[in-house]
C-alpha cells in the first residue's frame, strides 16, 4: 500500500462516547510511529464504508481517529476489527472505541486583554529580543531527554533544576561562593549558538554565562510578575522555551515604585491580580517552542516579566492550548560586583547603597 504525508489535525476535538455508537472511531496501536501510514488505515477502514478522514488523535503517533460518513459503517468496522490482529496493518491488534465530537471550547477572555505580539520588535521594549527556532526539533528532544534523566526539585506547583549556582527563592539571590560546578555538557551547543546575538543585535556585554535554571511548568501554571534581582545576576538573561508555548507579559510600573517588583518567583503560593492595578504599562509576546528570548538593558532591568496562570492563551484571535508541559532553560551570569545600571528605582544594589 502507498504511504501518505501526515494529515492535518482533526477538524474537531473528540471524547470517549461512553457506550454510545457514533461515526467516529478512536483506534489505538496503529499510526506512523509503528510504520502504519494514514493511507493504509483509510484503505482498511474504507472497506466498511465511506471514510471522511483519518487524523492523529494525539502526538504519540500510535493513536488515530477514523471518521465515517455513516454510523453503520463505523459500527461494522468496530465489530470486525476491534481487539483482533489486522493482517493488512502489519498484523497489529487494534483497540477501538467510539468517539464523539467535543463541543467547541468556550474561552472567556480576561478583562483588559492586552494585544499579543509575535515578535519582539513590535513591543518596542529596548533590549528585548526573540529568535524563533533557535534549536531544532531534534535538539529540543535531546535537551528534554537530558534533563529528564536528572533529578528534579519540587516546588509547590512546578519542578526545577539548578546548574552552576543554586537560586534561593526565599532570598531571590544566589550564594556566589557556593558553585555547584560547570554548566552541563548537554547545553554546550546552545551556549555556542548564543554568539549570534552579538552579531545580529550588536550585543557588546559579556555572555560568559555560568548559571542555569531549568523550570518545568504543567498546564495552567505560570510565573508571578518579577524582575530578576539586579544584585544576583548580570545584564543578560536568556530563556529558551521547549515542549510547549506560552504568553509572556511585560509590565513597567509608571511610578517606578520598586515595591511592585517583589512578587514571589517561587514558592508559587502567591498570585497577584495585576488586572486590578492600572499603574503600569502592559505588553505581551507569544513564546513558541524552541524560541530563545533575551532580556537585556531596559527589558532586563526595568520591566517585570510574567507568565499568566492559564491553560489556554488567546493570541490575537487564535486560541492556543498550552502543552502537557513547558520547560524553560534560563541562562544567566552570577554578579560579583554591585549593579550600576541606569534604573536605580528598580535596583536593589543601588537602594542598599543609598540606605
């Protein structure tokens, strides 16, 4: 049988039928991941009636949804093929159940929705840069596999790993005298690629990064608004997004009151409702998987960054579901001298000096 390219995603979401007969069959144990093409599947199931389409049920490559024009055709296929080896599909035993179309998701937009940009230039925040497809799909998978082989530290709502130096969420700082070791070898290709920022954006600051925090966010978990502590880290912060997308919002408080930047990074137990506060500028950007974000200059020192605690994001008129996980690699350089940035109203080093 001839192969076929990967088909489009299903025109609707499906759910188990729970005893009801429908024209849609969820079929497990066949698909491109086990060498069974969608054309093969359509030909086999087409023997029982008109097949409108064969779609991936998820990202596994071994689950599909077969949609028939008539319920009777789906019922005939179910009775003939369920729990039996199928000679025309490499002898695989198919596990089939009926599926129903799930009603469209009703998304309630939050108040004061901020437009979401797809590139950093649109935001007009000095020092903010975003590179799409910074790593390949294969590199993404290798990075995720590398961290999943290492132990995670559990916070209240997410998991983290620290390399180089451990970040203390209680003090929002690092102990520069307690180095954990060099950054792991699996991030060496990423570090080498970062030189492109010097060429593309004329970044002149040192990029000899020595601290890495890996965060794993399950669906619906975000990050409260904060500015990375000036006294803890130098002026460049790189964040690589893997596995899933998210919206990152930036806000700059008009009155420059540093106390607004004290939202916790960390314990994830405190979530402010910033929409009740109007004394800041708001801008937002979409961070797709495999993209690299750079915060420098004003973007790093004066703008809070924030990931809303959503399972679903609205990117302009498009609904985007967050994945089963989002993993970020945040690279920084630990500061060993006081910060002398041009934003003293946000700088803990300069406030301590005045005190």
